[in-house]
């Protein structure tokens, strides 16, 4: 096996496995975002999607021996944290306005 | 000690400016004292100017004195300084401006203090009056064209402020605005002229200094080189356009009569003695250029003559005492330009000087009469200036009468009063130089001058007593003049030069003033037509003829307005068209209102509508188009977030499929 | 070499970010908006004082910087007064070759002083009129100030573009929140119009980046003139789109009257005084030196548009019934002189004359002068509006009677704008017209007509506001308070100083215009004169 297809010499786990896990996680998250009505669950699913991408990035980073992917991940994690804080705050304030966590009921901007 | 005063010539400028600044800042606190501060400082400036004048007299050959202060506008090859030039012409102008200026300041203390209008604004008045003196001095002292333009516009500003002094009256503020804008029409030409001069002489006269311009122009003239752009005639005509505005020449004369809405001392100083002669000064100052453009000089002569006639005819029919004098001013300014145009340079300046004295006096005299009318209880500005409300003022205001008579005789050109010598020199100068037509028309204008002047004298001071009964009682009860020495002392002060100033130019064409001013016009005399000076046969003949003409004019006035007072009425009945044309000032105002003002406004409205409908319409049209399409596309936005997510997912899938599975196969 | 005692000291950054800092401080001031029981709202005055203090310190800093610059380049005999000083260079995104690069030359410093001065004045004159959302108002103004100053000192296109867009938002907010009745329309129009222009500029910046591989403005000024002629043309057009909207040139000027009419007084002062200068500054700093051949190609067209702007703006001003709209259209006319001067300078060069300096000098002076005088005019309009609550000229009359001091200072602003010699406006307009006249006498002659029209609309307005019968509504108006009077006196005095003694200012400007024209003349020697066939010189 050449350098590209293995994540590292030490573990010997092939890159494709990581990618597969990432893809599966991503799809799970995506399906969650699409199908669930509970806004908290939608939110968590979105986080899941992001982490799937993170996994993929790290995998590539290790396999390509470049730090660029990991740099991105650090940024994404940071932003995700901020986003979680802001997002949850928004959800809480919305719930205060209208006691529901169902996305279909959140139609303030709809005519 | 040599040239001591020349070296402190800046003081002449600074003193009136100081007066203006003091009165601007502290005028309200000072009250009536503001007037005395202004008068004192202007008089002080006059004393310094006398010193300057004496220094100039003592300079050998009238050599000009230049005084550089600092660089004003340096930009590339364009570099204009704040710098002054004192030569005989400047010295003469200094004397006129500050001499008449001091007297008018003195007079204003009386005239404005007793002002019965609600807003006295003494401080404002005595801020702008010395400021005017300052501006006028910049104009005459400048050694380059652009600094002259500064003074040129600054006198316009002070004129604007003083014409509109009683700003609550719409007529006054209208008149002020009209004066400024009409002047600006002239300035349009003036500025173009300056630029054209610069473009042509930029290599030699970067600073627009007169001396440099003259030198550059003379070099080109002598070597028969054509100019880079345009020619000297165009330059001179453009510059003359400025003079036409400032000096109220046909067809830009319309602002001057309206300017009479200002207080009378203002009319005397600005609109008779000094500011309106700025155009004459400018053309005289630039005489080497004009001499190179004989066609332009011809135009100057034609415009001058036309104006002389035009003013004189209109003055015949006016009933407002100040308007008559104003049209007389227009007419006399026409004489000056005619003089310049035919090449009688010194005569024109000579007439400028004498005219400043007698016309200033005429205005101050009218002011006294008006003030008397106010004093007698006639407060309406129109009524108190209407000569049909006057009569028999001779007995009521004797000092005013005698001085007014002196000024009228001077204006009409009766020997030996000041105006006789100067006006005759212009008429004689034109005829002797072969401009028969100009001379003849000016002679006819001289007849009209005597006629309208003595119409005024007879109607106001003699004739039927038309003063309303109430007012007459006040007049007869006390000698109005006695109560206001400030109003008659200045009259006497001006009456002296109005009588004797003519001897500055005695004998004709070889008097003191000719000698004094000859260095200024050296180039012009060299290239113009020489005429024999002194009491030569033709000169004496012309003197006699013009005296006869003036006497006939006075006689006609006597006949029509003293002896057979129904004559004017008969005339207006027989020739209503002509009479109305004169009364309505040959319909100039109506014409300009219709064509220029209304036309301009219509154009402006059109452009505004264009701006709103077409240009902004296009902008709003684009915006409208966007929002219409946006409205249609909006329906895709259901607001159901998961729907969007699905769309994104499907899109990504499609893209990936395309990129990785369809595209590589190709 | 003369050493600057501030070498290495980030005076420009401090100047730019001090307003941001002040705005941050304002966030923490205790302020209660809803205490509307007739008493003064708590905290409002603290906010005003802090904002004014910050702006005042900034003014002092900018003046100090200007004085230091003058000291360095003019008293020490160093001739290169067109060079940038106070430079700060910090690599930022090295992969993209983006760096935080600031620097200022005489032109930038003059505009910085103008900006800090006008900002301070707008903060002061908003003291009483702004009573709602006070905190937000001052934060908005301070952020706006930071944006404007950033534009003047940025020497990297990335930094420049950030500041350029930062400036847009607070201005739109000023109009949209504190404006009068039709404010939303005006704010959106202003925002979209300017944004549309600046997006094209972004395209130009990206094109330059791909062509030269750098975003550094000084480097681009070196490399730009060597670019292919076609590329220069396109880049110039894209730049011109952004800057022409900002100036505003005819026919992309219609956002201006709307924005001015709706904006609060402070907004109008800054809009007229500084924001309009951005366009002209952009031409001088970017469009002309980087794409000189492009500028030379389009110079005749730009001159044509400028002449139209000058005359058209003045003519349309004549019939405006709204005071603010009148001044706004007069701005179009005055700013026309700026572009006229600039492009006639270029044009002259292209025609082979080494004499374009008057036009460029005139343009720069008109920029500064317009900031002072039109800023002052808008302040005067504000003075009236705060008392009368109307901007309709028909509602006014005889105001000189209750407000003589105001009448005088208003008169100063009016006559300054008319172009009376002795004020800065004359110097700029005359030089600009002289440049135009030298380039093409027809253009010069047509432009000169404006001195008649300017007198017409301004004096007519002055008469209807100040003179004639005093209408009852204005009879009991209070004369100017100390703030209003002080501001107007400062503006008028500066204009008068420049008008009476233009040499110091011109000495500072001339090296810039010389350098600019030198760049253009070497780069545009082969550019054909597309108008030579129409007007023969």
C-alpha cells in the first residue's frame, strides 16, 4: 500500500475506512436534519454532519502528511462551539416567545 | 523719507478692513459709535493715501511702485501673488475712493442715525461700508489681473449687502440679487478673458502681472506674431464684458437703477462715485491691450455712446429722484467708455474723477431731500422719493439747493464747473480723432443731460409746491437742515471739488492731470491718434458748441418744467408710445424677465423633470424590475428549512455524480 | 535624514481605531432609553461627552500627524513630499500576499483632518436634535468615522476594500434610522447604488491581483502603468464605476439628493463633507496612477460628464423647493469641478502639454473646500430645520431679523459656495476651470457659465430664507448657540484662510499632482485622443 491510501504507518488503518465512517455519519446527520421536527434534534444532527466532515478532514490530513486539514478542523471546532452557543441561545429565546420546539411551528417570518 | 508712504501703502488697505472687522465683531455693543470708528479709520486711510499721492508725485517720470506681499496661488506654471502697484492712475483712484469715501462715511453718520426704519442695523451698515472701501482699494491697488478680480468681486459683495440693506423689503433684496447676478454675467466674460490671457502668455506672464502681460503682448504685437488661441480683440471684448457688468453698460445696465433701493449714501459712494467706475479703471489700466485691438475699442466706443444716450433718455421720464440720478450715472459712465473707446484715455479718467465728485454730491443732495421728506413725516419709501411730491425745496433746504445746483451745473456741463471740462474733452476728443458719429451723439446726449438735470432742479427746488400739506407745515416750521449738520457739511465738502476739479485738466488735453497720467497711457498715446492739445481753434469751437447745447438743454427744461408746466403732459399725450417706452426704461426689464429669467427657469424645470423621470426613473426602473422578478422567485422560498436542506443534498449529489461519474467518461 | 520622532509609532492605526474603541466604551455606559417622562434620559449626556471626547482626541491626533508630516517634508528640504509616511506594515494573510499596510501622504492627511473635524462637528451638532437611540447613534457615527479614515490610510487593497464597505453600513443606518419620512427608500437606494459600484471595484481589484500578484497599493502603483492597454481600460472602467457613483458624477448622481434629504444633519455633513470625497480620492489614489493609460483613454468622456454635472447640477438646483435638495444638487455641481480638474489635467498631458497641474491642484482644493463649505451649508440647513422643522424654502423668510449672527455665517457659506474670491472655493474652481480652458476652450467656456448659475440659485435661496418679510413662524427663533456658531466659524475661517493664502496648501498638493501627471504622461503617450476630431484645439 502506498502512502495515500493508509492513514498512518503506525496504525495501518486504511484511509477508506475513515472516509466510510465519515460518509455514514454525514448521511445520518443529513437524514436527521431532513426528517426530524424537533429543533434540538435538527441542531444536533447538523453538528453530527460537521463532525463527519471534521473526521474526513483529519483523515486526509494524516494521509497527506499536511497540517492544512487539521488547521481547518481547529477552526471548525471553534466555530461550532460558538455556533452552538449562539444557536442554543436563539432556540431558547424562541421557545420563550412560543413554547414549542417543533420546526413547523416556527413560522414568524412566514406570510 | 523717500517713498515713505509708498512703503506703508498696505496701511491704506488695512485701516478700512480694521474698521469693518471691529464693527463686525463689536458693532452691536458700539451702537452709534460704530459709525465714528469707521469714519475715523477711513479718514486716516485717506490721510495715508494723500501721503502716497505725494510720494507718487515726487517719483521721477511717474515710475510705478510695486509692493509684493506674498505668493497667493502657486500652481504649476501659474503663480499669482498678492502684490500691489502704485502708479499715477492708482494714486488718482486712491484719492477719489478715499476722498469721496470719507465724505460719504461722514454723511452716513447723520443719514443712518436718524433712520426711522425699524431695523437700524448701524453696525451692519458700518461693517460693509468700510469693507467696500477695502475691496475697492484692493481693486485699484492690485498689480495683477486676478487680484483685481478679487477686489472686483468683493465690491460686488459689499454692493449686494448694502443694496439689500433693508432686507425685509422684497424690492431691496430683489435688487441686491439682481445686481450680483447681472454682474456675474459680466464676470463670466471677465474670467474667460483672464484665462485666455493666461493661456496665451503663460510662458511670459505666469503671474498675470500687468507689466508682464503688457510686455508679452507688446512683444507679440511688435513681431506680428499671432496669439496661440483667439486674438487680442476677443480677449479685450471678454474683459470689456466684465466692465459692462460692473459699470452698468448697455445691455447689462439694468441692475443699477434697481440698486437705488439701498440707502442713499451707498448709492452715492458705490453706485455713482467709485464701484461703477471700476470698469472704466480696468479698461484704462489695460490700455496697452485695448490699443492692440482697435476693433474692441470700437465696440467700447459704440457701447459707451449707446449707453450715454440710453441713460439720458430714460432719465427724462423717471419720477423717482434717485432713479433720475441713477440713469444719469449710467449715461455718464457711457461717456467715459466712449472716451476710452475713441482713445481719449486721460479724458475718460478725468471725467471719472469729476463725475465722482458731482455725482456723489447729487446723490447726497437727493439723500438730504429724501431725509427731509422723512423728517417731515413722509415715510413711504416710494412717496418720499417721488419728485411729484416735491417742489419749492429751494427755500426749505437752501444749502442742499445750492450744492445740488452746483452738481447739476457740473453734470450738465456748464463752464466752469468740473463736468464741463471733462465731458467736453471726451466730446472734443472723439470729434478731433475723427469719430464724428460718436462725438455728435454725445453732444445730443449732453443736451439731454442738461434737460433731465434741470428738469430735476426745476421740479424739486422751484416750480409748483407739491409737498403734502402736513409735511409742508413741518418744512416751513423749522429749517430742517439746521437740525442735521452732518447732512449738509458733506455736501459743501463735495461741492468744492465739483466746482473746481475741472481745472485739473485745464487747458484741455494739456492740464495737470494729462501730464500726471501720461506715463500710464504712454503705449496707448504712442499707438493712438495724436491730437493737438490746448486751446486750439477746433477745441474752442467744440467748447462753445457744447456750452450752447447745454444752455439750450437748460432752457428747454426751464420752458417745460418752470414756464409752461403743461408741456410734458402734452408730450406724453401726443406720443404715448415713446413716453411709455421711456417710462418703462425701453422695456429692458420686461425683456430680460421673459427671455432670460423665465426661460432659464423653464429650462431648469425641464432638467429637473428629466432628472426625476428619466435618470432617476431608470434607477427606480431597474429596482422595480428586480423586485418584480424577486416577487416571482420568492415563491420558491417556502420557509420550510428542511426542504432547503433536501434541495441542497440533492444538488450536491447531482453535482458529485456529474463530476465524478459522468464527466470523466466524457 | 530627518528622523521623525514618531517613527515606528502606529499613529495611523490609533487614529483609525480610536473611534472603534470609543464606540466600545459607549456600549458599557449605563443608558436608559425608555425614561421618557419629560425628564432627560439618563446616560444620554455621558454618551455624548464620551463620543465628543473621542472625536476631539482624534482630531488632535490627526492635526499632530499633519504637522509632523509638514515638518518632515517641508522644513527639512526633503523634496519628495508625495511619499507616504507613518507607514505600518504587518503581514496578515501571507499566503494570499495580503498585509495590513497603512500609510499617509499629504492628501490623505488633509482629508483625515477634514474627516476628524467634520465628525467632531457632526457629533456636537447632534447634541440636542438626537434624542432617540442616542447610544446607537454615536456608535454608528464613530464606526463610520473609523471606516472613512481607514479608506484614506489603507495601502493594501484588501484593507482598503474592508474599510470601504465598513463605511457603507453605518451611513445607511444613519439615514435609515434617524432620517426623516422617506428614509428607508433613501437608505436602501444609497446602499444598493454604492454597493453596485463597489462590487465592480472589487472585480477590478481581483483583476489587478491576478495580473500583478499583489494587493499592495504602492506596488501596484509601480506595476500598474506597465499593464496591457486593454486591461488598463477595463480596470479603469470598473474603478470608475465605483468612484463615479461616490463622487457622484452625472448620470449616477440621483441617490445623492434622496440620501441628503432624508439623512439627519450629522449624516448630511459627513456625507457631503467626507463620503463624496472618497470617489475623488479613489480616482487620485487608485484609478489614475494604477491605470493611467485607461484614464487617458477615457479622459475626454469623463471631462464631458463633468461639464454636464457642473452645469446640470447648478441648473437643477435653481428650481428646488427643498433646501436640502438644493444643496445636494449644488454638491453634484461642485463635485463636477473635481472630476473636471482631474481629467482635464490628464487630457492636457495626453494632448502633449506639460501643464495639467492647475486642473489637478484645483480638483484637490475643490475637494477640501467643498468639505468645508457644503458641510457648513448642511449645518446651516440643520440649524434651520431644528428650529422650523421644515426644509421647504417657501416656509421661510426674513430669518436675518431674529438670527443676525446666523445670517452672517450662512452668508459666508453661501458666498464661499458661489465662488467668491477670498474663499477656498474660488481657488479650486478657478484652477479647475483654467485647467479645463487650457485643455479645450469650449469645455472651459461652458463650465465658466456656472458662475452665473451658481450665483442665481444660491442667492435666490439666500434671499428667500434670510431676506424679505419675516414670516411669523420664524419671528421668535433663537440665534445660534455656541456649538453651532463655533462650528460655522471654524469652517468659514478655514475656507477663508485657504482663499486668502492658498500657497501653503498648494505647496503640499503640488508634489502629488506633479507625480500623478508624470505617471500619466509616461504611460499614456501613445493613447489616441478620441475627442480631437470633435473639438479642434
